[in-house]
């Protein structure tokens, strides 16, 4: 008749029945159910925590710690003037939403900084959270405008940072 999908079987010894623990002496895993005699492994209840080494100081605590993570760091998505000149026409208004829409900054980027790399042959009105000095000079030299969008940090600095 030949081999068909309905007659296929795994080779002998390839499949095993699972161990039925704690089901009496006839199973070969009676009384202690393969957990041994006394001790932590024989008890019921939650498992040991990840990295637990039996009371020995765990590896993640033995290793030396390095570095520092500044929780006040401000991340900007950097955009170069040359890229703005290529993607935006003369007289257009460039803001962070337009920059994200053209794929020049990640969609999740909250703050945008314009850098002065490249040339700007035509005037643009650029709105961003921060600018480099060279970017401001080049935009104004081309006849464009620079508008700084206030962030919490800049708003606090402009108001004098008072705690009133």
C-alpha cells in the first residue's frame, strides 16, 4: 500500500510517556516523588528567586558596579540644516511635527534640535526646541526666521526659576 500521511508513525523510542509523579509506588516515583528527602527542594511553595545561590552572595551582587545614569538628561533628536533644505521648499514653516512626518526624526522624539551642518539656500521659518549657534546664523543669513519652542526647562529658566 505504501506510506501515506495517515500511516506515518515516529520511530521506536522517540516518544515517551510523561512521568506521573506522586501516584504511588508502582510508578517508580512514589513517596518523595523524585524530590529527594528533606530540604528546600522537597518543600512545596514558591520557587527560589532568580539568581539565588543557596545563601551564597549572588553573582549580580558580587560583581563591581560601574557608571552613572543621569535621570535629568534631556534627549534631543538632531536634525541638520542641509537635510531641512533638501526636504522643505522656500518659505515653508518647519516644526517638529513636520520634521517627524518627513521621517527626519523618530516619531517618539519629544524634543528636536536643529544643527548647522549643511547649507540653506532658501528662507525657512524653523520652529524647534533648541538650535546650535551656527544653525541660527545660517537660517537668518538665508532670510528665514528662528522660533524656539518652550520646554519645561526653558520656561523655568526664562521665569528666573523662582519657587513661588
